[in-house]
């Protein structure tokens, strides 16, 4: 049994676990722990390879590890941009409509309703459209009536309307 956990078996297990964890992290970015643990396993496996088989094998293991890690990063970036992740709730997509500068200027003096608590940032509905807004006077409770008092670039500044 001790032969199983010595020599090349430990190196193979470390490198394999590292590869599996990095692949998992690449397909589900944002988890962090699998990516950190995968990198650690790959580093330990490479160090053990270097120690057990010399610098040539260590360098080959290091190069393969770096190549695999770069591939995992590319898959992660591609998944975040175009894959399932971009369509999930992890990345904001489509919940707040795109806002043009002209549309924001036309919102001046319009009233709406706070859809979330504004503390001081949150979402509000103005003329049937959802916007990210900033409260001018601090916290505003969900459901409160608000009025657009100014726009600053893409920022829509609102104030609570007294009923």
C-alpha cells in the first residue's frame, strides 16, 4: 500500500487533480477555490516531478502545466463572453436596459418607482423602463416614488418625492 502513495503515483495524482480542478474552474469561473487548489496541486506535482526525475522532466512538467493553465484561462474568458456563463445570472445581462445619453437627458423631471432599496444605488422604473439610479438624498425604500433631478453622463440621479 505504501508503494501506491510514493514516487510517481503522487506526482500523477497531483497533476491530474490540478488539471481537473483547473478545468472545473475554467467552465464555472468565479468559484475561486477550485482554481486556487488546482494551481497548488499543479505546482506541487511539478515540484515533485523536478525532484524525482531531474530538471529536464521538471521543465517539461512546468511547460505543460503553464500551457494547460493558459488554455483554462482562454476557455474561461470565452465562456464568460459567449458561452453559457454570459446567459446566466452570474453576469448582468438584459435585466437593465441599455441607456443612451439622449434617453437619460430626456428623463429629467420624470417620476418613477424605486424597484429596489436605493442605498444610495439601486434600480428604478421610469416610464416603464428599468434603470440603474443613484439617490441624491441617501437611502430610499423599495416602492417609494422618485423624481429624476439630474443626469451626469450615464448616471441618473433621483430624489424621493414626498407624497
